[in-house]
C-alpha cells in the first residue's frame, strides 16, 4: 500500500484533534477564568532511501533521501494569558490581576482556579457556588486585648465571616495629633514711622508677647523700640511725679483684648514696671514741650512788687533754636537743657545752656541792651523776640500764671533748673482695633494685624466599658515658636496630668510645646512656673476618673453611674505637629479606644484583606484571601469546574498573600473573563478545516493510484 495513504490518515487525526481544541475554546468563550488552549504539530519518523555522502576528492557531497511518514500532535498548550476584567459590584466577586490562583478545598485535597465568583453559605464560609468547595486563606483571630489580627504565617484554612460578629469595647490609651499650628497668629509686630521736628524719619516698632501670668485672659505684654539710636523715649522711672524722666530706647506695657481682638485696656509701664495713668508715648525731641527732669512743668518762684510771700509761675513753651542767618532749625540735645536766674549788684540776668550735636555748650544770656529787669514780663518779651548767641537764635519760652510785673526770685533754690524737651508722638489704642496714631499727623497711623492665638481640636475617648467622653485640647500661642496647651472635657472640667515619668498627679493637664526655626517640633515636655517657661515638668498625657465628683462628664450625678469603668489614662503624641505660616489644620488623627460594635458589612481590598465595618464606625480585619503560584502553571491538570490540580510537572504551590512573591493583586467586585480570542479561534478553525480537506485529498489520490494499479491486470 502507498505510504501517502497512511500519512494522510495521521493528518486527518491531528486536524480532528485541533478542531476539537478550537471547539472547546469557543464553547468556553464566556466561561469565567477560562484559559484557552492551542495545538502544535510535529513530523513523525522518516524512511531513509539513501544515505548522504560527504564531499571527497573532486566530488561534492550528496544529501540523504528520506520520505516522511506523516505528522503527530506535539503538544496541546494551555495559554495562561490575562483575561479581561468584568465589573460586577458583588462584594464576594474577585479577580486576580497578574499571576496566581485562588485555592479551594473539599476537605481532602486542594484545587486551584482563576474563577473568583464566590458566595457565602449559611455558616459564613466563602465557597465556589458550583462545587461547594471552600475558599482558602486566613481568618482573623481575637487577641486577649480584643484586637483582631490576621497572621499570614499560620497555615491556610477555610475563610469564615460570620454575621453578627462583635467588636468589644476598648479603653483609650493614647491620642495622636498631627498637621499644622499657624505660626502667624496673635498680634503681629508693627512699625510706625514718625517725623522728628527736624524732619527725620523715626521708626518705632511694637512687638507683643503673651502674658504667661494671665493665660485665662487675652493679655499681651508689649514692647516699643526706637530703631534710630539718635532718639530716645522719655519715660518715668516709677509712677511718682518727683522722680526724673529716663531716657530709653525701649518702653513696655500690656494690653488686654476681648475674644475678637479689640482693645479693652492699654497700659504703659514705667521703668520699675508700674502702670502709668497716661497712655501716650513721648520722645526727647527739639521743639518739644519744656519740662523739668520729673516730666512736670517747670515752676518759677516770683515775688510780687509789694506783697510777700512769693508766688509760683509755670515755665512753658518749646525752645526753638535756629540759625541766626538762615533761620533754619538747628539740632540741640533735648535731654540736657539748663536754666538759671541770677542777681548781682542790682543787675538781673539768666542763663540758658544747650548742648549741640557734638556735645558743645551753647549759652544764651540777655544782652545789656535788652532791658531785662528780672521781671516776668521782660523775660517773656525777650524770649518772644529771641536771644542771639553767636550764630544761633533761641526763642519759645514763657512764664505763665503770675503777673508780668512779678520779679523772678533768685534767692530760693534751686537757682538752676534742669530742663528737657519732650514731644508726645504716638497715641496707642484705648479701644477698638490695635491702632497707633501719629499725634502730630493723624493721617499717619499703623494697625497691628490680629489673629486669634487660640485653636481647639477635639476627640472622643472611651473608658473600659465603652462609655464615650468628648475631650477638647486647647492650644494658645504664647511666644515665638511656643504654644501652651490644656485638656478639658466638653463641660469645661479640667483633666488631670500624667507626668513624663508616667506619674498620675491631681494637677490640671497642660504644658508647653516648642518648635524650631524650621517649623518642626523641638520639645513637648516644657511647662509654665510662676509666669515663666521652664524646660521641664511637662505633661505626657491626661487622666480622669469618671467615678469622681468634678471629674465626670456630668459632675452633678451622684453616685456616678459609670463608676465601674475606673480611671481613663491617655497619653498624647505630638510628634507629627508642625508650625508653619499656614492656617490651622491640627487634628486628632488617631485614638485607640472604641465602643462596642456589631459587624454591619465587609469589603475586600486589593491585598485580599477582608475588612469588616462595624456599627461603632470602626473597621477591623476579618480575614485574608490566599493565592498560589506555580513555577509552571501550564503544567497544571484540569479537573473540570474551571479548576486545576497540581501535576508532576506544575511544581509545588507557593502560597502567600497577593502582591508579594510574584503573586498578582486582587480586584474586588470584578471577575476575569475568558482569554479566548474568537477571531483567532475562527481562523484556527478554517486552518484545521482546510488541513483536514487537504489530507483527505491525498488519501483519495492514493486510492485512485491503487485503482489504476489493479486495472493493469485487465
């Protein structure tokens, strides 16, 4: 018989098998998690008619002559490419994106599948709906303190999520604060620029610092500083009219504000720190009001022409010193002026001594031709017209409160009066906004920006029975980069203090936290002692006993209904706080207590974790789905129901969590569609059909040849 007939038979068989594979692929085009197959062929052994010869001498080589005996199937390969996702929205549906298989168990052996269309039975087990096999993974277990944990180091088992699971109540043991405290709150430093009599700019800067002795009130200590060293404030040494004025670059006081930043009270301090009745701010300046060293008007003793005893007049006015030629104002030292009266040999005289910018004396006396006779009238007349000394001319003083014909007494000491030239320059606020007004030019003013230095965040803490308490953490900026905080219940009851060495003390829970220049937390254990910040003695947390009067949420309840809960002790973590010039965003981001809760629902994340949602608003892990990978997934053995079993060539299953060790991620609420490509399968169907037809033609042709051979006998 002809070899071609047997070769054709092998082709018919092979293409029949290929068509069977194609038909199976098409039949499973909508099967969830199905992986299509392909057929490959190879030739069978050949009959050698002549062996080949190598080249020799002058002859070339001869190739062997062989006739093949047909074909056979080389392999039927499983194509483990990724199928397309199909969203279902069903909680228990899962799809693997990447490598891996879900693991199912019938209680005896394990099976593997890419089909994630699971459901729960009445016992809460995740099962394959067709076979009832149970999905494998890890179910959470309760720790002694009531926490649910999933230990993926444990052996895998049936995943069971029972309805009605309970999350036990847990006492709060710590709260965690995070985000930002605004560095720009409080009263901002403010500068007002005033003009001297000679037209020079004098910048005066006001800065503010929280009064640590009045933390329950909105009180700030202020300091004003002249930024030009050529000028000084005139301030009293103490609040006593007999003490001298002092010359200083800085003066101080305090201001009390309401909750909206409006001024309730503004106070100036003298050098001894005593409050002054006057709120105006003055400097030593030429052409200011002439006063004695005590800041009071200078008194001049005069004697009436006929009637003793002496009278007292008041020296007033402003010394005006000008260039006698150009009439331009000339600087003199406003803090060192002397006036003395003299009588000698029936001659009355007086002397006014000034110091110029270089410290040299400029002396003015009445010229002989002035007609000065020691009376008030002649003094006023002369100082109105002006006295010339060298290139300078002085005017501006007068004696008031007595008659012009009174004689200035030169016998009553002191005969020399030390004078100063003082000018009121700034009117601080007495009400309303924090506004500083130039007293010599009301259109020139500066307003200090105010942002409330306080901010509050709150959290709920729980006792051991799950009773809840609203706790407020109040923060107040007290200085650059430092904040005072305190804890209280929502009825205003202060909480007690836990020290940094974990001691419970019956002091109010408060402390000071500090930040560095970069806005990062620098210290949390500072405190305030006697109005000063101390870098120790801070508060690590707060505690309260619900059973105690004054410490319970409602202190009027007696006996307390929650006495069995015991004290609540909470540590405070500040480490994630920052201080930048940005709005407040401080919040309690974590606290570890909770009330009792019952399982309401659950969801599955991309790590395969089954997260329970409880009626108390919290979540907890309930379990985790396991995935298996194989070194050769194409070597798995199909056992039906879209499941595979391990074979001798698949390798051992490598079981673990999704996203680790080459295992893919899980997409919840979706299923993996079949990876069969219909266009490709129809093409393969045509190829198999034409291959089958061609092989049948070779058999038909061989039959015709044999028929001709038989006909030779006739």
